[in-house]
C-alpha cells in the first residue's frame, strides 16, 4: 500500500512540475501568438507559479518519505514467522 502511495505521489509531483513549467512560460508563449495577458492575469499566473515552487520541496520530501516507508515495510512483509522445531 505504501509503495502504491509513493508511486501515486511521484506521478502527481511530475504532473505538478510540468504544470508549473507551463504556467511559468504562459505569458511568453501567449505573447508569441499575439495574446497579451492583462496585468491582473500576469500577476495571478506569476503568483500561482511561485506558490507551486514553494510547495514543490514539500511534495518531494513526501515522496521520499513514502518511498522510505515502502522499502522499509517490504522486507518485513516477506519474512516468515519463526517455526517451532518441536512440532
């Protein structure tokens, strides 16, 4: 279960990075095709991008903790209980 959560968080973090990259370049990409954002929209896109950059380290640490938890739990799940030689 922890491995599945770690994989899901990795995927979400990757998607988050791509979305942030697109938001970062949005005014430039739109300017190439002749669309100029209003000052308010430009400030909003910049604010979203900066907030996302601040949240990114939290997501990365969460992924690393989930990976550590999944690798620590995996060997314990594979160990066999001690057998009683007298039986």
